[in-house]
């Protein structure tokens, strides 16, 4: 008698191996997407906390000599635009005014997310006031020329949504501009 496997047994085993491999690949893709989303979320939270800490410690800003000079900025800001965010320093035009202008932080690199991650925001930017670290909403004009800030805007919540397009998984950061709270 000849010992061995029949064709049907081999086909069944190959089918099982194929199914296990397919499920493993799907799990790896989902895991990779989760890691990319968590990384983007962590980077964004880190940037927000960094700007808050600079404002809290009243870190002086020394741009290069060819640009307008700020001694101690009125605000450390983050601008949300084009599926991205950038770090800024902002200065009031006059004490107790709401008019300000913002400059890119020279050493700050624009944030880049992994392919497939999008950032959506219902506010153009936020800022932390120096010393008090009060949260404010900064209008988009302040980042290009001259704009205003609002300490009690309507709506009072600035929502940042990070979404991974492959898996539709999301992470949301809510920033309450009235009560100065960050919801991570």
C-alpha cells in the first residue's frame, strides 16, 4: 500500500493556509493604520502642549535679524490649514487690542502626516496667551497679514479630527476656548 496525501487533502490544507494568510495581512494593514493614526495624534498633542508650555513660561522669541522682531510674543499659536498644522508666534499691535499678526516659528518644521491621514478643524487656529496661557481662537487673517483673536468665540469648541482614510478610524481633540480646557 502506498502512503501519501490525496489531492483533496492537499487542496483543503492549501485553502486553510490561504485563509489564514489573508486574515493576517488584513490584521497587519489595520495595525499599521492604527499606529500611523496614533503617531499623528501624539505629534499633534505634543505640539499643542509645547505651545502652551512656551506661553506659560513666557519664552522669548528671537527670530532671525532679517524678520520683524518680537521680544516676548503675546501668543504662541497653531494654525490648522490644508490638512496640516504649523507653529506660530503672534504679537498684538497695541496693548489691550484684539488686533495681531503672526509669524512662522523659524525652527519649527511643518507637520507631515503619514499618507492617508487627514486633519479637519472647525477653527483656523488657536493660541495660548503668554503668562496666563488663556486659550483663544485666532482668525485666519492673522497668519497672513493682520487679524484678530477671540477669547470667547462662538462656537466655543475647536474640534480637531484626525482620520485614517484606509480604515475610517478617527481620533478627536476637543479644545474648549471658553473654559481653557484641552480634551485629549
